């Protein structure tokens, strides 16, 4: 028996400490400061958070450690930080600032050994491989890996890459469909199914969630362990946003095992 | 009250400190990096990430083990081990074949990765057994786990809580002044903070 729950993860794209929302990697609009939105979602009982400092790699800047510390002071659930991490020192600094995990993406394509080194130094559980893939019929799996904010095609087959990063020691994979990202039409189920069958580490599905039904279908039809939701929660572009509780309630009533919303103030909750 | 959080290279002591601080105990809490730092401690927390072997090597390298055993085993200072910090309380870990502290009898073994995804990563439902330490057992509570290995205590009486991942496994242990959780109390939201508060109020 296995009672591990499916996770809902809010993913923040950060520019200069502010959370932004883009469609197909363009037209970013400002939403809130990273730590404020993180705290709101923590109180709403999101399961996990991911921060991508999306401009860090482009501008050759380092990760914003002060932001990581502010978040760690206010949020007591796991969070992952990515973007601009170049070496083991950056990883160490980010983890010590309170992040649970490090995400590597473009940098790992250029230097795959960083995955092995990071896993050896800090443990596989700390190393999340994030990757953006796009449909490409010439690739054996039908998907090609893109880097640098989905701007640059690599010629790498998506499944080959996922198997390679698992072998190198990545503890978790966050897989984003460039085609579905921002469409709000649902996850790329074919991609997620193929990926979860190819690797044994936990898989986070990303790209395309627009309504609760998309989450239900993802968790029913694929073995994904977790799902990225962001537009649904806070995008100002959407006609309506959903609360974490509403999403969880809906999934739970569809028979999907999630961490239920718990009212800590109503119930007498104590130990010892 | 004097809380000490053991700080070593691979550990996530700052995260645990943030949680303690949030509960209002920041003023009475210090990091422990040398044997002398345990002097006068009333509560000791050993956070853990990474492997049992690396954690044991860190503790040996800092020469913390004799002072830690003096405090916990002789002076009965309240002790909480988290994740790998709980695993090393047992005699041996399969992970890189590491000899551990052996305060509790038993070993640390790996989840079967042909049956379940390894590491276990995420929120799992934990059930506490009836004991003085968990008055309200039986109620559903969820905590955040990240582990490829789990403990198999020899004495059933040391099992404080269990959860299910490829069958039932030990999620928390308790004997006397010694507590351990496989899950990350510092990353388990309000459930984790509540449990941590319970420990600090002992």
C-alpha cells in the first residue's frame, strides 16, 4: 500500500524579486513580490513552491540569495530555487539560505556533470532537473529539448535526456511542455505518460493547466507525482483564479489522493 | 531553556532554525558546531539531509559524538533527529554501508525501487501509535518526506508513528528522551511546526 499524496506545486517566474506571468515565454506581467505571494500560498496550503529566477541566466547574474532567505523565513514547506546556478558553491549557498532543492536546466545541458557533482555533494533529493521540451517529429521520442528560456533548440531527444539525468543522479524531474505552456488547455498527457514510464524518479508535470479537470486527468491517466499550477492560482489574465482548497477538494472528491486542506484553527491540534 | 541545532556541512540547520524562530524560541536557540556547544543544552536537534555516511563523517570530523552521547544518553537531554538525523540513531545503514550511532537497535534499508519511485518525495499520511507522546493518535496528519531509505527498529516499542510507501514503514521513533522523525518537521507546514513546538515544550 502507498499513501503518498499527489502534489500541487506553484511555480513562480521571478524578475527582480517580483513574480511575473508570461504566455509562451513572452509578455511578462507583474503579479506580486516573491515572498508575499509565497506566504499567501503557504497559508492557502499549497504543497510546494518553485522559484525560477528567469532572468538570472540571461544576465549572467547569480541567484538572489536575499530573496531565498526572506522566503525561508516565512514559508515552512519545501521550495526549489533555479536559474543562475552555475556551480557547487551556488548550490551550497542556496541550500544554506533555506531552499530544499536546487533546479538546474540549461546549465545542465551544457555541463551534465554538474548533476552528478551536485547529487554527490548534497544528495540526489536536492537536485531537480527542469527541462523544456517541444514537439519535433524528427526526434525518436517526438520531443526535443530546448534551453535558454525555450529559445534554443539543442538537438537532444527529450527521453534520452531524461534517462541520462536520472542516471547522473537527478532526484526529481520537472518536465515542461513548451507547446502547452500558457495555453490553459491541459497538460501534454502523451509526453507525461512517456516520461514517467521512462524514469523512476518523481516526475512533476508542467505546462497547460487551466482548470481543475486538467489536474484530475493528469493524475488519473499518467503516473505523474506532482503538477505545476500557476496561472490557475494567480494569473491576472485568467477570467477566474482557483484557491488551493477548491482544487484539492475537487481532486479529493474525484478519488485522487491529495493532502487535504486542514483547518488548524478549528481543530484542537496538539502533541505531547 | 537552551536549544541547540547541530550545524554541519550537509545539514539544513538554517531551515530548522527558521522554524524554531517562528515558534518564538529563537532567543534561546543556538547552533552547535563544537562539543562545548552542548553545555547546558535542554533540547538538541539533529537535522539531516544527504546520506547517513556523510552525516556520520561530519559528526566524527567535528568530534561531536562523545559530547552528544554524554548529553543525550547520560544527562537525558531531549533529543530530536530529523530524516537522516533519525536514521543514524540506529546501528547500521545500507546506504554506502555506514555504521551509525546505535542508540536504538535496528538498521536502515532502502525502498524497493522496482515497486515504488525512489526517493519517496512528498506529503504522506502519518499515523501515530498510542503513547504519552501523542495524545490524539489516530487523526490524519500529513508530513513532508524525502527519503530513499527507512528505519527498521528491532524493538516495536520504539516505533512512534508509521506511514505507507510500498507497505507500512516507520515514520517516527521514540524512546525516553529520544525522538526521531523521518519526515521533515521544518518543511511540513503547520503540522510540522506543531510537532516541533510539542518537542520544544517538553
